[in-house]
């Protein structure tokens, strides 16, 4: 008479399948965590570059001789970018921990009520070490903007 015994191969098969499922689950969790970290770093870098890119684009869109100038802003110097021969200018300046911009006649005083916030930053400095180079420094670092034109009254 044969007794009912348990087949050791059945346990072995179940253990192998369980091991594969556990490995697959760990791989999915690891992949999701890696993707989340990569996406967060990419978003942080994009935010960091956005301010520099915005300033560089603002300067380059109106790049002409004597277009980049300086005036006194609420919390230090303001970058003045003349809009061709229209008499208007975009003024970028620091106010209350935010980089702000307004668009008005060049000779008008800066009006904080009309200004639009660009980004949060505690640092905004610029200098013209050469006629065709503008260095702009914010919390994210220093951006080198090569001007196509020369001249202008840069920050000394």
C-alpha cells in the first residue's frame, strides 16, 4: 500500500516562482524610485536654468548698440534693456526677494505696482567686463551673455 506523501518538487517549484516574483517586485520598486529621483533632478535643473535663459533671451532680443544700460532699482542696480528706438525699455531688478521686470519709458521711474515677478532670487548683479560681454549673477550662478553689438553703459 502506497502512502500519500508530499512531492518535494512541488515545494521547489513554488519556491522558485516566489523568488522570481519577489525579484520582479524589487526590480519594479527600484526602477520607480530611480525614475522619481531622475525626474526630480531634471525638474530642479530646468527651474535653475529657466531664470538664466529668460534673462539671456530678454537681453538678446533687443541687442543693439547702447541697448544694455543700468539704472537704480529699489534694491540695487536695475538692468535696463532698450527696445530699439521706441523709447521704451524692459527693466529687470530685485525687489523683496524676487526678480521683477517692468516695461515702460526709459526715463520713467520704476513702478513696483506695474512690475511683474520673474522668479525668486536673493542675488541679482550684473557687470560688463567687455563691450560684448554681460555677466548676470543670480542665486543659480553666473550667466555669460555674449552681445552681438558693442558699447552701452554697463554696470561698472
